[in-house]
């Protein structure tokens, strides 16, 4: 099955083709390549605090019981 084309993959493909044809990258293109490689390296270590999804921790049974007692349930 085919994967959808992503912007980072398209940019890196274009930059790779340019380098493979023997042309030099501009400063902006070099920075784009550095950014994409750094992003890929960061993602290999797992989620960052900016992308982390925290799972709610359920209340222990005794805490829920105490709260229900105080609520009059």
C-alpha cells in the first residue's frame, strides 16, 4: 500500500536529488535538511514534552470511597 506524500519527505527528496546531481545546496536548503534530520533523530527517542500525551491516572478505590462518603452517596 502506498503512503501519502508528506511535505518533509518531498523536501528531503528534492534536496537529495539536487545533491545527487552534483549541485550545492543554498543556505536555506541546508538549514531545511538539518532541521528535518534533527526532527527525525528527536522522534526516535520517543515523544517530547511538546507532543507527549498524558494518560489520566484513575483515583484509587479507597480515595473514591472516601470522596463518596463525604459526598453522601
